[in-house]
């Protein structure tokens, strides 16, 4: 049985990338951090190529062992930086909701980003989040004042 690093290495070699993979423990969990001179190409537009590569890796891992934990990928801390920027922006939006009392509608987000938003306000005594139900891959979240 191949490890996530071995499978990822094979995929990246087949795609023609020069790279190094470093398993890391971060705030968001265990991540396979990829270093490459082709950073932008591997990340893709708004992280789409990176998302696709992560999806493919996880499908291969699940095919090998259905109980295998999901692998999380990042390229030179792209996701960490993006998550930090999202959290900074959320703080500003939450301050607006606290000040005005009016709901704030976030732009459409993927499930991964929505999870970050919901977790950011899970224990907030003043702000709560609302997300529409359904199967859409990209949905909007609303920040609301509690009560």
C-alpha cells in the first residue's frame, strides 16, 4: 500500500513538476506542503488546480483503503495565507454586523471556506452564521446578530 506522499509524488512526476513534499502539522491539521518553482501553475485559478489534485489524491487513497484519512494539500502555504486573509476579512464583517445590527451576506464560497466561516463564529456570543440548505457546491453564508 502506497503512502499519500508516494502517491502524490507519482502524480506530480507524471505531470512534469519539480517539487519537494514536506508533511507538516498546522493549525488546520496535517498537511502535505508542496514546494515548487511552478507555484502558480500548481495552485491554479483561486486554488482550483490544487483542489482537483487533492480530490484525485484522496480518491486514490480511498480506492486503496476505504478507511484511509483524507489528505490535505497546500503549495508553499497558499491555503494558510488565504485562510488567514479570510479570517481577517470576517472580523471586519462581524464588526459591521455588531455595529449596524444588519445581516451581512458573504460572497459565494466552497464548502471548505464555509466550514472556516462557521467555525470562526461557532462560539461567538454576538454573531451567528446561516447557510442555505441544498446540494450546490458554492453557497453564500449570512452573518447575523444573535437574538
